[in-house]
C-alpha cells in the first residue's frame, strides 16, 4: 500500500494505492491520524482511485478515521472508488455514514460547499 497526503484548502487529502487489509490498515490509520493532527485540518478526503482491495480490517480503519473526524466536528468524504471497493464499502454501510463522490473535485465541493468554488 502507498499513501500520499496533501493539504488542499484546509482539507487533508489522502490518496491510497494498493490493498487496504489486515497487513496495511495499521499503517493507514497511523499515517492519516498523524497527518490530520499535525495539519490542523478539520475535514478528511480519502481518494481510493488506485485501491484494489479492502477487507474487514481496512473497513475498520476507514470507520476509525470517520469517527475521529466526526468527533472533532469535521466531515469525511471518500471518492473515486474502484467497483470492487465501492461494493465492499456499500455492503458495510459506509455510504450512509460518510460522503461518497465520483471524483476528488466533487468530494472537495461537498466538503467545502460553494464558498471556495473556483470559476
């Protein structure tokens, strides 16, 4: 698994590549938690465009991040899901809890609303 992170308009943007499973979910959680706390970002956007697999441990890691962000008054949105990942997140009920958008741009707009829209 590879994780890339950046701050964009006060949102921590995380791009995940590879598999999010029992072996990689602790790394996923630790890296995101550290970056989120250090950045001071309120909201979290997770882009799964290059994520090929998510198991129950990965779901737990995603839910853990959602709970932390929500507890601090923030929002979490996931985007760019591969069909097999979308199916797992849907079955787990993550679609009902955090936002799911097709693209990173749509996810940013959902998090920020129209106030930061560039025309």
